[in-house]
C-alpha cells in the first residue's frame, strides 16, 4: 500500500541513529508552518486548474500528515493508524443517514455542535483555530456568534458598520490606536462579505490576481519607473480595460 510506503520512509527519516539530520530534529511546532504552506499550495494548484500540480501538492500535504503522526508516534502520543481511525469514525458519525439508521441527516452544523457540547469550553466560539488565516478566522467567529442571534439581519447594518469603522480610523491619530481601528475595519469588511454571501478570502485572492495581472502589464511600458504618478495612473486606467 502506498501510504504504508510513505509511512515507512518517514520512520526511516526519523530514525534517531540512521535517519536524516533535518527530519529527526523536527517538532510539531517547527513543521506546522510547512503544513499551512502546503495547504495553500494545494489551493493554488486548484485555482490554476493544474491537475498535475495538484497531484504533487496533495502528496506534499499528505507528507505533512504522516510527518506529524510520526512525531507523535515517536513521543508515544498516537500513531498514523489512530489518525486515520479518528477521521473514519468522524465521517461515519457525521453521516448517520448513510452509515447509521437515521432517515436523514440532522445537518453538518448540528452534528458538529453536538460534538463540541462534550468539550470543556462551552463558548459558542470554542474550537475556532487560532492558526487560521485572519480573514477566515474572522468569518468563522462571526458565523459562530450569529448562531446565538448576535448578528445583523441583513447587509445594511454590516455596511453601516464598515462606514462607522472607517470614520473612526480617519479620526484616530495615535499609531497604536490606528492599527486597532484598522483591524476593526477589516473585521467589519469580512462581516459585510459574509452578509453578501461572498467568500472574503476568495475575493481578496481574486483582487490580488487582478492587481498582479494589471501591474505586470503596465510595468512593461518603456521608462515606467521614471514616470510620475499621474502618468502611471493613466496607464493603470488603460490596463483596466486591456487585462
């Protein structure tokens, strides 16, 4: 089995005597950034519709799972089999209408809420991972709060909050406070995106791609760097219709 081969390779790399010098000294904390990076590279391959690249990136992401599991096994915490057993159990538990006797699913969020009810932290915000990208974590926090009724009824209130936060940012002069107000503004923008049924992370990725495409177009203009801002802005306006 290919997963067994990958697991065997990782055990050899982590061998304390004959393994790779780099792999055997890694910890959960030191490889966590690589795990996050690989997840983003998977998303990037999907965005580019690069199926060969996606196969490679999914392999890199799978390696991260095996790596973490081997670190855990080395410390006596759990094994790769434990990881796979838990996800299999979870999938079956969350699909009682497929694997159980239920006639229909009570809904993904209901099932997840039932699982969270067994944890010590009973806050509606419990379990929203700190390591999530800030935009994604803001959206998840807002969705959790919304389940308790703490939410605007429509986008009107969310939009007004954006305007309010922008005014507070404009009025603030102290740098530390301006950073705080900017954070409030970004949080409010995420909330507006949520009320408009727009994925904020996807919207920002698209905006990044659009900016990159247009800037790459205008920077090819001869003598671009020597142009003044008005001249560069004129090129930008033309690029908006060209690319």
